[in-house]
């Protein structure tokens, strides 16, 4: 059967950026186990041992009881462990504390976001440009709300202040705002007093902040002397009244993407809504993996893992960013967080000066990248103009240093070759 056959009743569902580039690479022989390929398009960190990190959990014992379904909202003791971790990391000494009722578990980050989107009413929902590729289909498939794009400018380093937030909420009538913090792909981070002011505006204007915090342990500009993590949970006054909903999980910050274990933290009323949505969307996550996660949610291993990530990935970030800059791949700002470089390739020789052209040329060198246009979140493709981000690529320093060195050497040769032609 040819690829262009259509089956009645089914629409064409677009692939997100990482899925698209991986599929294109697979057509050219890519396999994740092939050491000759360099996957700079991957949205996951290296998952092996890191110096100073707790030993990787490599066995899971399954109790007979855990062969049953898990509750849609997750096992109660796991929800308690997550709530307790947030209280210890971000809410020491504060009168309002998270409990198990403020946590809902899901089988992956997209599942958590989908539950939240399915629970929204007929509102205006703001989202930034650029931002996480998977938001595009998420914002299109649910029709109750209207997605409102908010343009961020590279010339300003993608800055957006709490006063900007207030103007957008008041001017566009936003009832909610969805965004990643730190941002995938730009690495821009809202933190400290400014993040506290964002939470204050949300409280004052009754606008829900839906914050994707999956990279919140990959912080490169944190407060001196403090654990390099950030969360809006730190600035919530009342955990059941403040309109702040957080998404996180084992995928990035614990470096267990294959576990597909994530969570939503927010007011009890929100948790009840997203749990109800989960009952018909996905039915809940893996009971054995939830149970096995409890030791990994204790404060001591979380701190050790975070410090190990910071040491290893900070070195990769500095070397990777520096060599890309020397190569002519510029950045509007050095990444404050995440394990990505949002590279401007417009100064490179053609065809490398276009994100898609760069991607295709890099594939010939067995390197996977993600063209910037995929981060121009455009639900329903209502904006028909060429993307503002065609001159960008997202490059991941999630892989090991060995893979990064190999990829950079090939990229340098690729740019030199096209400079001579």
C-alpha cells in the first residue's frame, strides 16, 4: 500500500518536530543503537551513570497487587511523596503546603498536558512563540478554548516581564497562559523575584499559569549558594487558591524518560478536573513504575541527582555553545536553562542558512537537528505566512560529551565545505 492512500474518516495528523526529524533520519538508516549517528535533535538527556549521581535504578519488582490498574490520579503514597518533595524544596516555613490531593500522576508529559487542555472551558488561552512543538496539535485538537499567540522577540532576548503579562491578560482577555519554563527551545528562564511577580499578576488577574517545568533542574543562571532548581511553587501563597498549575516528571529532571511517569501539581479543584479527564483520555499510568518511583522522590537522591546534572550538563552547555558560536551559529541569548541551544543559522552559507536546509545537510553527515519552524506554534495552521524561525535550528546537548564532540567535528567540516562552494 502506498504512502498516499487515504482512509475515510481519518484526518492527516501532523508529526511534532522531534518525531518528524527522527522519521526522516530513520529513512536514511538511523537507529538509536548505531554509534555512528549523532542525535542532536533528541528531547531527552543521556540516561546513564553520571559522576556523583545516585546509581541508576535498573530493576523493578512487581507486587501481585500492582498488576491491577492504578487509580487514574495515581497511587496515593506516590502523590504524597511528590507533594512532600515540593514542600521541602520550595515551601519550607510557608503556612500553605501541598498534599496528595494537589497531585495527579500521568503516563507521560503529553498525557498530563492533554488532561489539562481537555479540562479547560471556553476561554482565551495564551501561548508564546517560540515554544514547545507539541503544543501546536494540543492547542488545535480541543475546541473549547481559543489559542492566542504571544510573539517574543529574539532581539530582546525573548524577554517578557510581569507588566507585559498584565497587559496581555487585560488586553487579550486571557484566562490562562501555557508556557515552558525554562523555555524549550530558547532556554529563556523566568526566575526569582520576576517569577514571583508573574504569580502575583496571575493571582490578581485570575489568570491560570499552566507551567511546563520539565527542565526546571537544568538551570545555568540560578541563585548562588542554592540548589540549581526553580519552580513557581516557591511563590504560591495558597496552594488551593492561587491559579498556578505545574507539570513535571521523571522524563528530564530524573533522566528516566522511558518510565513515562509525570505529574500535575495544582489546586485541589484542578486536580479533580484533570483526574476526571484522565479517566476517559488515558485511564492512568503504570502502577508498578509508580510504586518503584517512591525512593527516587526522596530529598537526598533528588539533590544528588540535580547537582550531578548541573556539573555534567553545565560543562557540556559551555563547550557546546562556545563551539557553535565559533562555527557561525549564533544565539539570541545563551541558554539560562534546558539542554538546548537555539541557534540562528542565517549567517551560514546557503543552504545551511535555512533551518530546514541545515537539517537536511546535517542528515547527510548522520547528525539529527530540529528546524526552528517547528517551534512556531501555529494551531490549525491559521497563520499561512512563512515562519519567523526558518533561520533557526534547535540543537540538543542532551547526548554524551563523546557524541557532542563527534557531531561538532562533523558540523565544522560541513560548514567549511559549503563555505568553499
